């Protein structure tokens, strides 16, 4: 029998919970999870803004081994997702494996083991290191002149200050990504005044986010009924159609998606001036497509304004725009997104021969299949650089990725090898192919700027069909793998 190996999972969000559950079930593995915060949930713990919703159908935003019949509506509300992950962590024994309040600051591969250092001074070591540290969690705080002079409350959408009541307040939200749009839908018309500062209008795909009826929820308790409602074949066809549109902006699917967004704008907004102010100047899906049942309705509510003029500065009582207007405010929310290129950083990760991930990623982050880096043995990232992002279920993505990691770990766990990662050549060839394909996607050809683009302006995402991703995860190319 082979020796027990120790595995450390960093992060107890969606992907970390998954890795912990899978490793716990793997014979000869001793698994421990470190989480910098005091709760599981990752993104869904950090984001608590009003209107927080995931745009993936709720029944598909679950692990395949822990379906949830109890979602309240078609698109899952953030607090329900957080409860779901807490419940799964409880039911599948993740809590006893997890140390909370432990932030890993350094991981170095020395003599066959990852030596870990934590901000608390704790040390640990393990043969296997899984980074499930998330993607969008370092807030992007634009440097707007005068921000520190503001006398009201100012915070980032992912750091919502719930101690501040919203009733009768004048609120501005800066940013029109999924976050800004969802906050607008939740608050516009319900506060004294709502100002939506939109630098670049987005295409909005309408979606019916109806609550499930009590009868439906009761029927979903039967796994067969639930599976039927999830319509795996139909869902998979929709995902493939969606990727077809992303990969070729001339495709029929891309035209259909663009047409649906355009019709939504034309039919939902009455005032011609407002309609023009909301009309995007780039191709649909160039930025992450926004699914919203009611944004256009929200922006037309009373006491609600769309502000297209640039922000000149923040002053003590509001925001001054380039056209000389002063918007008097009590609360300013930066829905300005995240630094999407951080991944495991600021943690210092050092592989063989003292090579640091920071050095390797000096231009922009790269990883073989988004999972592995040469000379970083037994180190795998879930939802790492250039993986499939874009309106798909990240839970499903992480499960597929785990399928690949599991296969790579097999020789290490059986004792046939002690170190596994991709080869340097495999990584270079893969990344060249990926970048070439990425330049053909609408993220590149669509005429917009977005967090999908890396520092070199190349889309940082999986640039092939979703079914190709599933196939790649199921079938590792062993010629690209360095086993020692
Ligand atoms: P985002 O998509 O990066 O959008 C940031 C917004 O802030 C953009 O509208 C941007 O304008 C604006 N902005 C940034 N700096 C600005 C400045 N200095 N002045 C004025 N405007 C500025 O961020 P997000 O909305 O937080 O969404 C990030 C990602 O989180 C999403 O794409 C998605 O992956 C995920 N998310 C998902 C859901 C969901 O439903 N599943 C919900 C929320 C978030 P420009 O476009 O002009 O740059």
C-alpha cells in the first residue's frame, strides 16, 4: 500500500469546498483546508450587495453530487447560494478539515514538499497544494480625485457597508457591469434618489427570473423530476450555442444574441434620448453579457437617473461631472469590478529552483489548461488563469477541472511518481494556441475593453467550445505532463 500524502487546499469558497470533499474521499490522502476569512463561501461570502444574483440557472449552480431542490427562483439569489455552500460544507464534512482566519502568504516547493507560511506565523507542509483562491476578489478601486473628501459613505460593491441605512438616501453607483446593473435593479425607485454612473453602456439580455412555485419546489424533491427540469441536454446545447456566438461574432448564434439584446433596448426604453444614452457602441458579448429581467425598467423609475457624463471629481457632498453638474449624494458605491489578474497573488508561490510565480507571470498570468504550471509540481489551481469564464456555471467548470487534477494525481497517490505538473514545452505550445484562438473571439474583435483582456490585450479565457473544455478535462494529454 502506498504512503499517505498530505494535501493542502487554500480557500474554502466553491472550488475549495469541492477539492476538500473530493480529497477527503480519496484513499491515502490527509487533507486540510486553510481559509483566510472566518466563513466558507468565497465570492458569495464577500458579496452581499442588494440585488446580488448569479446569472447561471440555479439548478445548474450546484455540485453534481449535491443538487438543491429548494432554490426559490430561476436565477439564484446570493444569500441562498451562500447558505447552499455552508450546507454542503457541513453535510460533507468540510468544517472539521478547515482552519479559518489563516492566510497563506508563501508556498515554496522544497525537497518534494510544499512548505507553507501563514500570516499568523503558522507553518505547514504538504506534498499536494490546491489553490482554490478565487478569481474576482481584489476590488478595483479607481483613483478618483477627491474621493477622500467625501463626507458620506463610500465603499466597493464587494465590501457593502450594511451599517448604513438606505432609506431616504441619495445613492450613486459607479459602474455598469453585472454588479452595477443588479444594484440598480434592486435600489432604483426605492431610495430618495438613485444615480447610475455609466461610462460604457452594456448590452442587456432579457431573462425571466420567475420564482418557483411551492408545487414546483415540492416536485423537485424527487431527483428524477429535478433532473428532468434541469434538462441537461437542452442546457448543454444552450451552452454550446452561447460559446459558438463568443467564438465567432459573425455566426448565426451571435446575430441572434445581438438581436435579442437590441430588441430588449428598443422595446423596453421609451424616451428616445435615454434609449440612445443606453445604446452600447460595441458588439454584444464583447463584455461579459448581462442577463437582467428588469434593468431597463429600473433605470426608468422615478427619482432615478442615468449619468453618462464623465466623473470629474468627488467633492464633500457628491460627484461633479465633466459637464459641470453636481450630483449631491449620501452614498457612493464603486461597482467598478476587480483586479482580475491576481489569482493566488499576493501569495508568493515558489516552484523548483527558486522560480517564483510572480516572475513567471510578470507579463500576465498563464497556466497550462488554466490548471498547472511547469516546475510547480503537485500544484494545481482551480479556476486559474485563462479558464472558461463567461456566463457559465463555475461550479460545473471546477468539477470538470477536478476531473483532470484527479487523473494527474493518480500516479502520485499510487506511488508510481512523486511529482507531477505540465512540461515547459507543453505550456508554451498550449499558450500559443490559446492566444491565437483568443484573438478570434468576440472579446477581442468586438471593439470593447473589459476585464477579459489581459495586460497584453489578449482575452484571458478559454477560447474554444465548452464541449472541447469538457473533453480536455476528461482526457489529459500525457505527452504534455512531466512525471518524476
Ligand atoms: P465589471 O464587469 O468589471 O464592471 C466594472 C464597471 O465599472 C464597468 O462598467 C466599468 O466601466 C466601470 N468602471 C471602472 N472604473 C471606472 C471609472 N474609473 N469610472 C467610471 N466607471 C468605471 O465589474 P462587476 O460588475 O463587478 O462584474 C465583474 C464580474 O463579476 C462579472 O463580469 C461577472 O463575472 C461577475 N459577476 C457575476 C454576477 C452574476 O450574475 N453571475 C454578478 C456580479 C458579478 P467601463 O466598462 O467603461 O470600463
